[in-house]
C-alpha cells in the first residue's frame, strides 16, 4: 500500500518543489480549508492544538486534514503558522526566524484586502491577529468570492458631485445601532464607503482602510504629516489632498501612489473627479489660493483659477463647477478651461461646500448668512440670516436644508425659500456637515455626540462618539452611517 499523500507532497508538485509562487486563489483556498480544520480542532472536547506542519498533515480527498495535536496551545499562534505557510506559497519565499519579530515581507498580492487578510494572520502582536480560526476562515473565504464591480456607495465628500449630503437610501429608519469603533486616532475628514471598505485619512497623515463589516484595520499608509482632506474614490483611484499642499492619487488595489503633485501650501478641500480631470481647491498663502484642475492619470496641471484661499470643495452639475472661497464669493467655472462663468458675492468667507439642488447652489458664510444662488446666472434667490458663523456644508433632502452653526445649533430651512423650519441645540459648535436619508438627518457636534433628527428638528437619538468631540462629517449608505471623531472611526447600522 502506498503511503498517504501529505500536504507537503501536494505543495511540492504545486510549486515545483517550493521554487514557484502558488496561484493566489489556490493558496487562499488552502488557507481557508486549513483555518476550518483549526476551527474544528479548537472546538473539540477537549480542544486540540495541531501544528500547521505540511509534512504532518494528511490530504484526504484533495483537502488537508488536521488530526491529533497537543492538549494545550494558542489559537492565535496556530494562525501565525498558517500565515507563514501562505506567505511562503504566495511569495515563493523561505520562512525565516526573523519573521517572528519583524513580520514577513509584504506579499505580492493583487488586492488590498488579500494583503490585509494575510497581514492579519502574520501580525507580530498576537492581539492584532484574527481572534479565532473561525474568523480567519471567514476572511479567507471572503477573498475567494468574485470581485464586485459595483460603484462605491459613498464615493465623494457629501456623497456625490452635487454635494447635497443625501444618501442613496430612502427606506424609512427609526434609529441607529452601534456596529463598531476603530481607535485609529483623530479623524477630521469624511469617509469614503464601498460595500466592503471604509477609507479615510487620519489627522496625523495616515490613510486608513477598514473592513466595513467589522472595523478591522486593513491598511495604514503614511501619506503626509497631516491630512483633513476628504478622499474621493473614482475608477479604482483614491484622490485626496494633504497639509503639505499636495494632491495624491493612490491605486486602491495595490496601495501604490499613482502620482503626488504639489499644488499650493495647503490642500484641505476634497477633490472632485470629473471625467479625465480632477478639480480641487488650494491655499497658496494666508489670503490667496486657487481652484486647480489636473489630469487624472498624471497629475499634470490643466488649468488654475487664482482667487482667495479655497477650503470649499468643488461641486458640479450641468457642465459647470461651483466653488466658494475665503474671498467671500461663490463662483461658477467652466470645467474645460477654468474660465469664470459668473461670480456671486456672498459676503463672509465661504468654506462650506455648495449643495446643488433645484436649480440652486445653497451655501453659508462666516458672517452667518445662508443663501440660495441660481445656478444659471448667479442671481440670489433667497437669504437667511442665521446670525452665527457657518463652517458646515448644507445638507439637502427634499425641500429641507439642514446646516450646523458655530453657536452649537443645528438649523433647518426651506430649500426653495430659505424660510426657517427648526432649531436644534447641541452642547458645542457644529462644524461637521449633516447627512440625510429619507426624513432623517445625522450630524456630529464638537460636544462629542452624534445626533439623529427628524424633519421637524426633534432629536430622536444621541450617540456618544468621543470626549474630544467630532469635526468630521458622516458618510451614509444603505448599510448605515460611518463617522470620524477625535478617537477614530465609528459605524452605525440603520434600525428599520
């Protein structure tokens, strides 16, 4: 009788005696099967802790089978052994004892999430690894599913190019339930969402990617010394600015920079991808700045419209770009050339992003003035004097505009007329921008709480985020709400 085949025998054939890389899908399928075997062993009574040793693992009907094992052990140490094996197979590498202290070299894998799953297995700190073999098996199985071609559910600051802050979900919901929190440090920017990822920079200059379902950290990439620019996700690229005055383009699959170009002294506006160009506002000096368009592939400047410092993020509708500035004006620009179509003098500094709805651009200024300006000709349709500085960008859902004010009051007005609807007080200045889904509005305050309001301004719920408050604007899609705070990132599900 011929001896039973071992996993080592199988792997020698699959990798030409461990000299060639194993196809990613095959390696991850093997990893999933081994993780399930570890799960079975750890759940036995009494539990078993077999080593992940290819020479000692039998192949039964084409799958690895873990039998025996020590009566005591650590599930997370077994996961490290599994990770080392997968690292060896996917990289055609020889394991080294230094991996225990320094971790293995980055695996040459095809996606951010696959690299993150492998990194989670081989983390040098046990607490950073998967909590169990079952969790590892689930993550590895997810990496074997067909890649979704769906568009990001919240790809831009304020949700889309019109920057209204209204989510795609219109289904009624009554409240929010806490899903997870990730303590990644202060987050001022607004997240970008896909069905599987949360992408957001931290204030200290790291771009982090989190697993949408669990909040598990997938990527922490140093991009600058500081960053408050909300990212834009378009065509597999992440575009964002930083406090070094640079605009970055990062390939989402590989995590590599496609380009990094210096556009000014500071870039805190959120970029707007428009076809083959990306448009963003910059600050050049204390009182000067510009709106700049660059080629989305190379970062080469296509045009530059000089004006006051621009912290306002550009919005777009009907072939025009609309953006505010510290010079107190709202401008309409031609996206092809940057030529000024019209200029409207709002008054005070305009740092909020204009919300485009019903033929109007709705935006506030530092003098406490909220205005509706006609997109066609730049004429003012209405004015509402709120009496407090407005840093927040307006949110528009139906005929309701909601905006935060520096006195800590969330105010609602009619989008068509500017008529006052409600005032809802918080306990700190509201610099974050509200988001809406159906008849519900969500906004954070520097008092550290996240507020859920109905259309009359009644506070339905208040969730604690962080003692240090929140300046970040939430992102919202049918899966729920994600928002940054002084502590990190928080996710909430929708209660229906």
